[in-house]
C-alpha cells in the first residue's frame, strides 16, 4: 500500500520552535510508536505520536534550523503548513491492516509497575506525554511521576498541562533557570527517594541524557530491564531492510524504537549517518 | 542441515542460503541474524555515499513487492571491511559498485589488503539506482562491451572468487552473461532489481520515490523473471555457479530456484517489516521447509544437482 494523504486539523503552538500538528487520522496507538510523514519535494521523516484525542493522532515537532549551505529541513517545511494542508503518511509494511503506526510502544516492552518515573529531555516529552495518559487510562492506580527538562521553560510549556492532568507529581528542570530546578533533568533522579516497590522508568531524550538517566536509576536499584528508553535513528527504508537505522545490531525501525536499557546500552554511544558511517553520539 | 549444503568456490556452504546485497547491509546487523550460510554486505563505492533523500522505498501489492531507489548509500568500502573484521561472518561476500576501472582497482586492493576474511568478491554491474551519466551499475550491465571491460579488469585485479551480479533489464541477458563468463567470472548472481517507475494514484500520480526515474523492483513482482533468467542461463551453462534471487519468500520458492538451476539462493524483500526475532524465525522455518518438508514431496536439492550433472 502506498502513502496516503492526511489533513492537518489543527496546530498547537508551543514555543517558537515547538508545534503540535493534530491529524485527521487515528487508530489504536501505543506511546512510543511513530508515524512516517512525507512532504513531497522535502523529505520523509519519523515522528513519535504524542496525542491520541478522540481517536485522532497528533505529533509534536521541534523545528531544526538548516545550516546556511544546506536545504530547508523537514521540520522547517512542516512549520510552513497550516490547517487544511496535507502530509502524507507511509503505512507500515508489517501490517496487512495498513496501519500507519511503526515500531513498538513503551508498554509493549514493559507494562507499568506500581511506581513509574517518566523522564523527558526536551522534545523527548512528546511520546511521554502520551504515555502518561495511557498509564492513567489503564486504571491500574499506578503512580506516575514526571521529570521534564529543557533548555528553557517555553520549550516544555506545551507539555506541562498534559502531564499535570495524568501524573501525580511533576518536577521541572531548565538549563537557563527560567523555571524549576536549575540544571539537568537527570539531576532530579538523584533527589528521589526510592521505595521497595517495583519501579519502572520510561525515558526519552537525546542519547547522552538517556544513558545518564539510565545509569542513575540503576545506581538506585532499578534493574536495567526496568529502564525503558525510546530511541531514534536516521531512517531510510522504514522496513527493517536497509540497516541504516541500526544501533548495536538492532534495527530501530522494527526492533524498536523502544528498548530496555540492558538491550540497547551498547547502542547509545553510536549511530549511523546518511551514508551508514558510524558516528559517536556522545 | 547437510542436505542444504553446496560446494561453492571450494568451500562447503551450509545452508546454501544468504541475504541479498543491500539487505541488512552491515556486518553488525548481520551478526544478529542467525541461520544464513553466507552473507553479502551492502554494495560499496570507494568513498562514502549518502544515496537519495527519502522516500527511497515504497511497498505495494499488499507489501509483497517493493520499489527502492536507495542509491546505494554506504560508508565506503574501507568502513565496510573494517566492520566486517570487527563482526566477522564465516563466508562474507564483499559487493563492489565501482564508478570506474580505477575505482575498482582501488576497492579490490582495499578488500584484499584489509579484509581478514573474504569468501568472494561480487561485482555489481546491475544496480538501477545510478545517477545520470555515471558509468556504474546498470549502465555497465546492459552493455556487453562494458561488462567485458569491467569483469576483465576485476579478474586481473584479484584471484578471489569473482561473482558478477546481473540485471534483468539487459536486452539480451545471455549475451551479457556470455561476456561475463568469457571475461573470467567465477559465478553469477541472478538477478538484481528491475528498473521501473511507480506513481501514486492517491497523490495525483506523483512518483512514489524521490528519484525521478523510479527505482528497482523487488519481491513478489520479480519472482517469475528471476526464475526464468536462472533457467535460461543454466540451460546454456551447465556448470557455472549461480546464486539465484528474486522474490524468494518461502521454502517452495527457494526450491523452484534450485530446480531452475541455482546452486545457492538469496533472500531480500521477504524480510521486510520483520524484527530480528522474526527474521531468525522466518529463516529457520524456510530452512526446515526446504530441508525436510519439500524434499519429502518434491525430492531433495542434492537430487536436483545430480540430475543436472548427468
């Protein structure tokens, strides 16, 4: 099945460089899964699903500015879009039902425990905002604590209300002291008091942040299999065929993007660029 | 499974099943794939190459068939060799897609000097996703003279087993295969993808891929063509080793390729959408089918080979 057009219903404005796009499409989704959006003439990129409201999807996108000698980026082109415009969604080749969802979800990999920590770095909050709602909706009375960090408070603004609705506790860290704790979100992990109860940590942010967060949780006694990371990678085929998205031998587009720390920890330090050349992430 | 083994270039390959070039691509990915008898790495150019901007692949036909215009993105032959050394496979094939005879010489030298293990060198003169004006890939494989020139050169640069991968798009495939064999090829890989264009009716007939000329067709839609070409080449050449590929997605389809005259087979598109666990299960099931269920109904691969040799 080929790519299908999908109308943008509404746009949510976060900061200058963060916007949500609410799409005229929906299907049962697990936080962590992503859609593949194509803008003809620009590019085709993966985006984590961040909203699932009344059966309609939404994605939250951070605009990445292109370098002077380069072409306009996909996210820049998306910021030119208005409600009523189309993006094209690419279906998942795994699914005979023509699902537009790719990859696995957080809760596929590790169901919520009694106590759950959601740790978001920057735009990593996008899939975690959906996860908070998902755990809430399970009615398991699972405890959800959220830690969110960003360069500036304006970048997390679009997520705060959503986390407040579904989490029991919310801690904030900013690089520039615009709100909450002045420092890294991973510092907040050290300030938690861990109980005997089984804790699951769900983390999403850049590789350095996820590795630091995982190490902190492990140091506090959370087993590596209970630290769940949502990774990303440069993707080309979205079908597990080309190997371009590979990290430590796993193909992120089909084996992930969600992995537990014990499985992916050796893959965080390296990824591949467009040529397939291995590059260090941190 | 002894009944699935083949003697290829003096080595006993078991099973006679590998991945198609460009599938999984890198040694580290292949290190997690279990059950293949031989592996082929991504077709490499001398220098790193990013390929085309996405979308570079589209599935259709209920995902049975695939169109790709990756444009052979690769980190360069040296990086491929280094990774192969780091994550070794027992029978690795290095696939090369040179832009010139000079590049071919340099690439072969890198493989010979730096690869700790090299089962064979594959010359890709059939990739359809070249850029305009490039003297590489399919632009060579559709021309008998150029084919002869490149294969002769490769032959002079290496004593390693030399496999030549051919395109189904050649006007007269037997003529091009002739040139390959006369120029010194030790084996043939039949076939590469078929160059076609595909437009999306849901998008005002816009081409589905970034590359405006279209891409290479693989999977279901390639099966009959691949089988036919293997059959016809085998009819003419009784003993040249042939690795058959094109739309193999089951033990039975693999068997048909062996029946048509292939010595070994490779699988590509059939792996689409599968996690590592699922790929390994798929290979395991296919080998079980090919090694146990199918011989029970149709006879074994060895019987096919024996019949052919009479």
